[in-house]
């Protein structure tokens, strides 16, 4: 069996007008494609036979060679789902080896606008193309694998160092960012699609990131001396304290909905140094020298310590 590549494809009619004959060719192709997708039984859809058909005079061996050379994949795309609008067709499904670049280049030569996103864990490749912009990324999926029995595993220790610096556990989003860019950050992926949506690519990476996280957790269990530092303990205590304080304030009606959400979001993305600063600001009001430095009257202790 081949390595599989999962694709999202949009074939879009151009906004620019050219000759009536060229427009008619594109309309005929989309009409035939729609009819085929609507009528072919599930599992028997063959969109490339409409979009870039194999010459009928070729025998099986020659047809296989032609597909490899002209589709850049040896088999048809298995269409999981599709959508048809007034000016585009959308399809989603896997192809063998990699994206069918030959089909897309052929469609572009006919004047179509083609958008694609592709992801293959087996090939360790991902990327997109939309209009004149092409992003063809390669990620080393093996970099997301952790040897859970190796105390010196490179990636596990990199994540541990990141955890120590932030004072919190790494997130799935940051693991996805690592797989895409080798940086622990949120995914920086914003192609200017007309039809496709970037979230599909992020979701395709989630399984890889989940595997990475599970391996890291197992690695920590096997290496308990490295599993929880003093910094992470301090972060968890402070974060829990501020979380409870915000919840109490919300229950007492101290915040409107917008203020409550803003406070909760700030805790979601915070780090240890910021929480230490907040704690320092909070504890200042317990110092009477600070309280009396203003024009305050004798304090009501219940109000201060609440």
C-alpha cells in the first residue's frame, strides 16, 4: 500500500473573462464533474477521469505510467465529501504518494483557479497552494516521536525546558506549531484562501500533536525526577489561586461578562513571571505602610482581606 496524502481541493471559475470558447470548456468540465460526483456510487467516484482524463487508447500498463507522469499520483482520488457552488467545486479525500500536482497544473492551464491543502503524516509533508502563493512545507514526523525510556531524549528535554521557562505545561497548539515550524508557538498559518479554511490543516496536525503529548507524559512518568519542578509547582499554585479569585469575583457580580472573559483569557496564556508580578501587586495592599500612604481612612479589614 502507498503512503497516503490527505487533500482539500477547490476548483474555482476565474473572475476574469476570456474567450467564450475557453469559458465553455471550463463550464463543461464542472458540469460533467458535478454530474459524476452526484451519480457515481460512493467509493466509485473518479474525479480525475473528468478533470484530466487518461487517453482511452492506452492499455493498463501505459495508462498507469500516464497517470504517474500527468497526475503525479498512480490512482484516483477517493472522494470523502464534496460541495458544489455556482462558481466552484470543493472535494476532500486522499491520494496515493502525494498531492496530484499534475491535475492541478492542467486545470490552471485551462484558466481555473485552484486551491489545495495537503497533509501526510506518512510522508511527513504538508503544504498549500492558492493562486500565485505556494507553501510546500516538510515536517519531520519522527521529531514528534519521543523515546519514553530514554532520559536524555532530545525532544522530551526540549519540552521540559519550555515548560520550565513558561512555568506551565505545553499546549496542543504549541506542539502543532513545533511540528509545522520547529518552534513552540501557536500555528502561524494564514493562507489567503477564497474557499478552503485554514482550520482543516490545524486539525490534521492534532493527531500528530496528541501522539507527541502522550509520549511526553509517559516519558515524565518514567523519569519522575524531571516531571515537576519547583517553578511549575509555584505556577500551578498561583494560577489556581487567581482562578478561584476571579470565579469568586464573578459570582459576587464584580465583573461584567466582557471583563470576566478577558481575565480568564489572560490566565490561559500567562506565564510564571507575570503571575509573580500580579501576586506582588496583590500582597501590597496587606502592607499598612502602603495603605496609609494615600488619603485612606482606617481600613475595614474584612474588605481588604476578602
